[in-house]
C-alpha cells in the first residue's frame, strides 16, 4: 500500500509527523478515510475517533475540533485535542462521562445543555479510542 505524509498539530504542538497508509477521521459530516492519492480536500473536524495505519499497525485516538486538509498527497490535521489511546486516562474519561450525563439530566438551559453534550461526546470518544487501542 502506498504512503502519504501526515502531520497532526494541536495548540500544544506537533503530535504526529510521519508517513502513513491511511487516516480515518471524524469530520462534521461523518467519517472520512484518506488514502494515498486522495483528491484535495478540506473539512472541519467533529468530536470522535481517529485511526492511523502505518506499517500495517493501527493506532487509535480521540480527536475534537479543528480541520483536516489534503493537498498534493500531504495531509494536515490541526485540532483542538488529539489523544492517542495509550495516552488516555480512562478513569478520568469515565468520570467526565458520568459528570456530563448527570449535569445534562439536571440542566434546563439549552446553552448549557449544548456544552454538556459536547463534553459528553468528547468523553465517549476518549473511552472508545482507549477501548480500541487495548
């Protein structure tokens, strides 16, 4: 399988820079898988899982916010958060999930509810990425 260049950056800096076979990532429109030779592409990222395949090995991550761009076989991801499964504190993620669920049940303010649902989505993405990476 052919490779392409992938760079992933967050506000904390560059978290990945290498050659990969594929990238599966959640956009605001749904999951997109990028392979070598993909057409030029730009999309906003949603909250969800990502999967990077390099040297036949799959790595999972939780990702939220930002964008993905493909141009001339180079892929750049700039996102708010990107955590590989082996970096996720699963107990913290489960606690965040429980707190968000409890807060959603008790809130009536629609603005607060939207923020709480985003927090819940992020916690669920982290838990899912951690489970897949085990």
